[in-house]
């Protein structure tokens, strides 16, 4: 019986800890990461958070693409300074956000 209670407590703890790492805003929010943000690896953790907050505050597709273009230029400059190629994201965040109804 003690093993069952201990197992249940462990499962509850793991689930609670896992949910703490979910994207802000809960389920259904768009997640930003190295797969959809150009230059993700060249950004500081603070810059990543700032970028995520900015992208989540955007309301229109045009605003999104304008910000995304500005961000790409900054990351291209950093990549050039470091002498490394800028890896483009596998997907366009603005297109995905529009398709999911997060922006108009």
C-alpha cells in the first residue's frame, strides 16, 4: 500500500513539474524555439524571453512579418560577426500563428 501511495505522489510531482515548463498562456499557445526562430542559439535567455513575449503580443500578420524581418536582420548581423551561417527556421512562425488563429 505504501508503494502505491509513493508511486502516486511521484507521478503527481512529475506532472506538476512538467506543467511548469509549458508555454506561458497554457495549452494551445504557440511555442517559440530553435525550430521556428532564426538565430535562437545566438540569443541570450533574456533575449529569447523578450522575443517570445513580443511575438505573443503581436495581433496582426503584417505586424508579425515586420517584426520577424527586423529580427532576421539582427540575427544575420550576429551570424556574420561570428562567421557562422544563419540557420533559417524550419517553419514560418507568422504563417503558423495565422493558421492557428493567434493573429489576424
